[in-house]
């Protein structure tokens, strides 16, 4: 098919270098889809005609006498037509390949997925806590006891009943704490001027985290830096 897209693919690198040496004059659309122009090739000038319908070339000619079906002059003119009109072929949008897991999620029955998640949460407390923090309804207010329980549940979901914390676990704890405490800090920001409520909350959060840090047996300073960042923000 003589579509514009296919014809443009016929223009080789050498053609492109040669095309740059040519000059085109008086390019106009004589009638709808019927383009005419003069293409100057050194001291010679050639009359070129290209007819396009629905982005497909239905006829084309050049009086240069070339034996090629598409001479260099017609290719020059086709490039110019594309530049000056909306006939440039639209690049196909690459559709991102769907992951196998995404495909499966679409096929699995809701009840089967719910059962699988419950079984998975029984053996993965961290994932369960992340799920709860992501999808549970956020509170608008937080008491000291609620904040303390939230922090304890978050830490326990990572390390269980262990006392010594591995360095690799510290990052997980902080990442999950940032999610867990986000609505708490949002609440604090809303009542920031109410010192009698805000101050005890900040103190309780920092005390709990520092106490855990000093009793964890880890050499990591990540949690300590996280607490100091909270103090710096709300001091």
C-alpha cells in the first residue's frame, strides 16, 4: 500500500542526504489532496505532482525522467507535504505489557482472593499491618494510648517478639512507621496551636521510639535520626 507511512520508510539515509541538497518552490494544494510544486536539483527544475487521499498516495509524477517509481524529487516533495500538513503518520502508542499477576487479579473470584489474603496475613504480619494502614479508615483524632498502641503494633509486625533488631529491619520499621504516623501528624498539624494536646503527643511518640531504639541492640542510627527530625519539626 502506498500509505504515507510506508513511503516515508523508503527514504534511505543516502536519500535524506541528497534531499537536503534540493530546493522546493511554490508547493501548493491545487485541489483537495492534489499537491504540485517545482523541485530544483542543481541547475535543473522539475515539475512534481502528488495526489493523496485518506493518507494514501493515489498518484504521483515527476518530469525528471528517472526510471525509479519514486524519484528523489518526489521523496523531497512528500517530506515537505508531511511537514506542512497534518498528514504525518501518528506513532503507535506502546501499550505497557500487563504483568501476569495483574492478569490473575482480574480473573480471581473476590471470595478466593479474600481467603488467600487472610491466609497470607497469618504468616506475614508486616504485610497485614501495611494492608491495615493503607485501607483502614483514618481516625480524625488520636489519644496518647491510641498512638502508643499504633507504634507498638507497627514495630511488632516487623520483628514479632524479638528484642534484638537487625539493621535490615530498622529501615522496614521506619518505612512502616512513616505510613502509620502520617494521619497522626496530620491531626497534630490541624491542632498545632493547641499546645496542651500536641506537646504530650509529640513527647509520647519520641519517648516510645527512643526507648525502642536504645533497647533494640542495633547499631543503626536511622531511628534516632527519625526521632530528631520529628523534634526539629515540632519543637
